[in-house]
C-alpha cells in the first residue's frame, strides 16, 4: 500500500447504511473512528427518490439535490443534527420511510467552524472550513460577477471542485483538471460529456485559492450565493484521475494505491451517467450495486460490474458508462 499520513480513513469518510423507521432518531457510524460529518449525501436505495446533500456550512436545514439543478430548499425534517459520530434524522417520509433502505456518504471538514473572508476587489466574500489532512474543504461565497478568487484552506492544489448556485436553477459544475491536465468541466446533474473551460467559463486551482470565472452564473454571478465542495488528492487516501476503457468484460484496471471505499465514474468524451460505487452496498466482488448521481433511480444491478481491490479497481463489464 502507498505511504499515507492517514492511519484510519474512517476518521474522515464513512458510508452508513440504514433502514427507515418513520420516526425521528439518531444514527451512529460504525467505522473504526468516530466521525462527525460536515457533508452528508443521502440516497434511498429501493425507490426512485432524489439524492439529498446537507452540510454544516449552510446549516442543517438547507438541502440540495445533485441530480437536479433546483435551488436550495429549507427542510427541517431530513438531517436534523450533525452528531459526534453520526447524525440525527427527522420523520421525513421520503428519507426515513419505514422499512425503506438508504445509504449516507459522509465527509469530515472542520466541524462547522469556518474561516471567513470579506469581499476584496473582485474576490467574493464568504468562508471555508477545511480538513487539510484529508484534502476536503467546503466553501460558501457570494459571487461578484468578475474574475476573482476564494480561499480553500487545504495548502495543496485541488483536483476537483463541485459548485452549485444555491438560490437559482443553475447547473451543478464539476470542475476538474484530471481528464487531460487542462481545465475541464461537466454538469453533475446531467449525463453530458465534458467541455473545455475558457476565460469566460473557467474554474482554476492553486494551493491557496479557487479562481472563479468572469460572470459565469453557474459559479460566479453577481450577488448570488454559492456552495463549493473542493477535493485534493492525499496519498494512500484519495485519488482523482482518468482512464481509457477497453470495451471488454476483462476491463480496464485503475490503480489508486489503496482500497477505495467510494468511487464515482463518469465517461467524459460522450454521454453517460455518473455511477457511484462503495464497499458497504457491495461487499463481494464483482460489485454491481449501482447508483447514479444524475438520476433519482433506485439502486440497480446494471451490469456495471467491477472488482474493488487492495490497490484500485478493475472493471468487469463492457458497459459504456464505465468501460466503453
């Protein structure tokens, strides 16, 4: 296994499976370490229901759906508290329905404690809470409509930023340098191919800041409020990259240097859904329990099989979404 400064990844990320009971309750994580989550992504597994994202920067009642471009909603009965080792649920009949099954992916940032910054020239005002050890930061900011930067607090250069306009029906922007080394973007809520950034639609990264393009309303409209989830690679813990499929059942192998607990894959040169895999829903290789970030569909056996291994993962199907 590759050298890593993280002895226990469950201190920074965990997947929790639960069955709804229709009543307010608290759920406890089952990893080796306690985890107080700052970002929770919930999906019902057995029914076609929207994904839900809640984080400790926006506040526990604020929710967004990554499979939709909808604006932020204020709901008090989904996640009701971020606890020292898990979270509390309300009695919402959609995300805690009696006998329905759910998955909750959770990331740790900084316990909701933000470092704030004020508007300066074209640089937006806002704040970030960063987990530099695990390479994850949550940034909230108000756009200026002109090219400016926001601090992320990670101390290393990110590879991915997922950005959403909170108050308007705009795209989820998945900005990354992992496809071919240049600045690219995709829409998280669609199955569309990647598009190249330029001076008018661009998100770039340094070890200190995320730079936001001039008046691109998806990421930097004047006086609009945004949330950004920013990720940097940490050796032995997280990795962001690209690979080329071979169209065979004996599919491509992707090296990470560690056993990944959560994988998201998107075909970048053509249409294809964002497939999500984890080691809690699928425990025996080949794993084929599939959910899709851009769809509200129930979990399916969609022949997107893969082996999750000690040093990466290997595709075991010719499905175009992951190995075309």
